[in-house]
C-alpha cells in the first residue's frame, strides 16, 4: 500500500470517529471555504481529552484539500518564548492563504496579548488561524471592535450519551458493552477511546477501567500537578458534588487551602458555578476510579472526611438551605440503590418544600384520605392540631395548592390520646418501652406520613424532598433517642431503608391497610458515627431474596437487605451484648421458638457460622479479616489490616468475602 493510500485511510478513519462535533466543524469548514463573513481566527477551548486536537486534524485535512499551506505549531515546544513562536509560524507570514494551527496553546497562554496585538496582524493575506487551549480566551478579543468581527471562540464540550454511543459504535464496540463505557467516560472522547481499546471482559463480568487506562487518563485529562497538596485537593473535588473553600479546608486541614482553591478555579476541567467548583464528568470519574484503584485506604478516608464536613454543613445551614446541603451529602451514594429506590441527589427547582399553613389543612386531609383512607386522615387531623410545625407541604413553584406532604413528629412521652387516635404511634411506643426505654431528656422522632395522591409513595421529586427533609431533621436533632419512619408501600422502600440503617420493627393495621414501621436507635450509633460508617458500606445487599420464615410461627420474614444490615450491626456491637436486644435477627430462624435466652442463642449461631468459614485457605483468610475487625476490636479497618500484616486492599477483599460467606452460612 502506498504512503498516500495509508494517509487517506487514516484520515478517513479519524473523520469517521469525529462524532458530535458538527457545530465546530461547520464553523471551521466555513472559514476554510473562504466565506466573506467567516472569522479568520477560531479559538477552540476545553479540558484535556475533549477532542480539540481531533478538530485541529479536521481543520488541517480540510485545508489541504482546499490547496492551502498548513503550518502546525505545538506550543509545548515554545517555552512561552515569542521568538520561537515567530520562527515556528514563519511560513504563515510569508505564504498567502496559509492556515496556522497552534495546539496546546495553554503552554504559552502568557503570549496571548502579544499574539493578538503584535503577531497575528503580520500574517500573509488570506491566512487563517486555529488555536486550541485548555484555557478560555481572554475577553479582550471580544472587547476590541476589530477582532470582535474576525474572532470566534468555540467551547468544545462533553459528548452526550447518544454521541458517546455513536463514537463507540464507530470504534467497533458491541452494543451490549457500551453502557458501562458511556457511564464511566462522562462524555470524554479520550476516555471513551481508551475504554474501547481495552480487551472486552468475559460475558456477564462488569467492565471496570484498568490501572493502565486510569494512569493514561489522569495524565491526559489532568496533566502535571504542582504538589501533593494539589493532588489531594483534586481527590476531594472528585468525590464532592461541589467544592467550596470551607469544604476543602475541613477535609484537608491545610494552611494554604486558599491558594490551592484559587488554583482549582483556574483549571479548564472545573466549572465555576454559583454553588462551587464542579468537575467535568470524565475528570470526576477518572480521578475517583484512579484513587480507589491506587490507594483504597485514602479513598475511604477522603469520603469519610467529606461526609463529616457535609454533616456540619447541614447543621449550620438555614432551614431553606438544609435540603441543598443534604443533597450534597447524598451525592456520595449516587451509585447505590435501584431503579425504584435510587439515591436521588439532583435539585428539583420546580417544587417547593414549605411549612404547613392553615389554608393547607383541608387539602392535606383530603390527600391523606384519598391516598390511605379515613383512618390515616383522622390521624393526620389529630397531628395537625397537636404538632402543626411538624408538617411540610410540597407544591409546584408558583402554585398555592399542595401536591404532597409529610410530617416529622417529635414525641417525648406516650400520651393516651395520641395512642388512641393513631395506632402507628401506639405500636411505636409499645416497641420502645419493650426493647429500649427512653431516658431523661430523650425523645423519639417519627416520619409519620409520606403522602402524594396519584403516585402514592413511588419515587418522585416530592418524595426526594421529603426524604431530604427527614434526613436534615435527623442530622440537626439533639437528644433524639430513636427514629421511626412509616411506609404503606414497605416492599418498595425496605431495601433503601436497610441501606440507611432503618430496619422493619413492626407492621400496623390502620383502617384495614397495613403500615410498615422502620426504626433505628441513635443511642447505639450516633449520627456522627453513622455518617462516617455510611460511606464505608462495603457490601451492597442483593435484591429479590428473603431469609427463611421465623420458626416462631409469626409469619414474619426478615428480608435479605435487612438481614445483612442487622448482621453487620451485630458484628459492630459484638462486645456490648445488650445492644442485641433490638436486633431483627431475634425474630429470624437463627433463634429457636420459645428460646429462654434469645440473645445468647443469636450470638451462638453467629459464632458457629464464623468458625464454619475456615473450610479452606481462602476461608481462613476471610475469617481472620472479619475477626480482626470486629471480634478483636480493631477500631478501624486500617488497624485491622495492620493487625493482619496485609495490604489494605487485600484486607478489604478478604473482609468482603467473609461477609458474603457468613451471610450465606447463616441463611442455610
């Protein structure tokens, strides 16, 4: 094959892979066609790997087809020296109609005023210029009345999902594999191309980026970093929804945070928004995956620190801003949940969360009766009179009519009138007094209603806001001993609540309709401990499986998600047996019916299952990891790894396997 033939095939292949850049290509094509009203200077800008160089190659190819001289300059080789730029671009000053292409212009960005005011006016007649930089152009191009007509800035943005899929199709990636690539790449053509270059995983094995891919992406997307402090700052940016200077200071504790934050603001792959610094999707995904692969211990530490900082932000926020701060915290769990119970963190500007007003009461009671019947409406009417400030209503922006409501009740003691009107509250008090009575100064909270007629308790924006309000109340409460939440549609929400540590403790008949009550005891794990442990959740419970029925004949079932969460809690509290008194495992098949000492029987069953793990060398390592963390009382996962003398990543793998095997052993 001739060199010319190879070059033509190479150009054709590159053109076929240049997906989703039609607007930018149209501008460049008009310039190169010699249109009278076309700009003479085009400035492409965007983060690394976004496709600027591909557009430069397109411009070069079109220029050569038009018979123009192409002058290529790589700014990385110029050392920001104007004399070297003059020398490299000399042909564009001598040959009419030449096309000057300056790539990686960010390496000599300081020359921008000189380039605009001194060098470019010396170009030959009919010459055109295309620059590519990670940094946007300065405003003087548009402020100058002459350049404003001859200059255009083209922001090269991420590809959307459809364009990403088309690029992968052009690279020959099978359709069934593209979804994982698209989700990871965040619209970055570089990330998509690198992912496509990795050999396909075996059928049924989920795709994850390899270390080589991550290393290349970090180098190309992020570039060289000034110091370790700057790298740590980017690790925070990759995890947090938005990064503000107080968050950075809370996580890093560095004295030079202000200087590092100023540096972050200048990065081309971080957007400066009213909420804070927001990374491009590809950069976020790459930095997060790279840290998790490179240093899993630090990955955990960064997430814990961000989670704690978010908790403090919620506590110090105003009532109106608290939901935004909760949403930022929930962003840490965006990959968890399922289609029906996703951890939704996005804002919902079309809805308002507002306190109950007297004029809202008739509509609130009507919605309660429509959604759950007269008995629930009667309970709602009682609590509207008793605790009107506990209610929040949701309405569309600009409308006065509520479309949903919830209530977060605060109860200090059982009152006969409350228990008589509301059987759910009666059952809650019965459970508390039987298992974990409250002490002086303590109170309990109940999220009693979650009502939205028409889509009753299905995931929706109003349900998202209600959940955020409930979380905000938990994070800001003082003296709260126990929290309960009530759902009629318990099956839908059981898995989601189990992830959050709320396990089903009772079912209550309310006017012929079954209400499911989920609860957690904050005296066993404080909110501060919870937000730290929450981001360390290693094992995501499997869906669609329930544990065997309790042999006690109650007909109750312990769902697998609740079973696994309760087992993890039992391990965490292994050395305080009294904490077992409220475990849902006491009503599982692990405890014989009529047991004289249910707690002792439960602990015996777990101990026997632990011992049974040691059936092979892998099981022995799993057993050692689990006992080092929980039975030998290592305060942290890192401490358990040190106790065993193994790398942290190895310890985590052994621990995850131990939990899986322990669950299966106990379910048999």
